């Protein structure tokens, strides 16, 4: 299992555009990908679940990736977070 901790830097937090792109990216991998914030968990493949976390600027999220392609998924998702959020 891979795990990424990330602090949101985007002033708008996780809003519709980056959430949609993140969901699209998550669907490219076999691995189970979840995002956690303040005890709430969301399936990274479902945009409404991701948006319901309400992640804002300076909030810390944890992305957990478990599966055969977890390492590859972790690398891509980390790069996405750094470039978009």
C-alpha cells in the first residue's frame, strides 16, 4: 500500500475542475484509491465523494492506494496534486 499526505495549496481547495481531473486519473489504475480528510473517506473514482470532503486551502488530505499498480498510481497522483492543488 502506498500513502501520500498532501496539504492543499490552491486557494479554492478541491473544486469541480481539479476534482474531475483527479477522478479521471484515478480511473486509469486498477488499484483502490481513497482520499481521507478529517476522518472522512472518499473513493477517488467518484467526483461527488471527492467534492463532499470539502477540502480547502491548507487542509491536509491523505491518499491511500492499494493494488498491483499502487506505486505507479502514487507517483502520478502525487505529481497531479503538486501541479493542480
